[in-house]
């Protein structure tokens, strides 16, 4: 098992994720955090992000074959645009309640990753504009 002590690098990565609502990739986290920790490596960022996700401290999900991370692990949903790949948080208590109240045999749901994929308003407008021209 990995060493789970709170290293300076891990703290900096977690602090950055908690300061943004943009669902960054590991590379974006690396670029942001290396300003304060110039000896930081991309491998260290990847290792710490995956450890934090495995511990449930942050959320991890894949969009277009790239992991994205969310420093807000409380139950919520994500809208993902299939066109521009924008990710938006949604805090719909009715969806959360439906999931946590879900019963199947003797199985109790504790968490669920809800990724709703579609086309955002901006991309819909671009598509409509392109069809008109």
C-alpha cells in the first residue's frame, strides 16, 4: 500500500483542486502547482491524484480518454458536452436522493458517479448557426 502521509506535494495538489471548479486534468494540476513547487514532477502529480481519488478525497472521471479531477467529493452530478468537452457541476438533490434511496435486493448504494453527456447551449447554438449558413 502507498504511503498515505500528507506530503507537501499532496497538500498543494489538494489545495489547488479545492480552489477551482474547473475539473482539471493531471497536466493542468501539474502546471498550476509546479509554480510553488518547482521540483514537482508530473509523475508525482499523477500518483497523488489517483491516491486521493482512491481514498475518496477527490473525484476522478474520464472524458475523451483523459482523467479529470474534482476537489469537491460531495454527491453531485456532472454535465459533459460531447462537442467542446466542457464539464459543469450540477447539484440536483432529487437525483442524489433517487440514487441513495435506490434499493436492489440487499444492496445499499453509498455513492454514484453521474455523468450526463450531451451538447451544451453554446455548442447547440454553433450547430444551428452552421446549419443556417
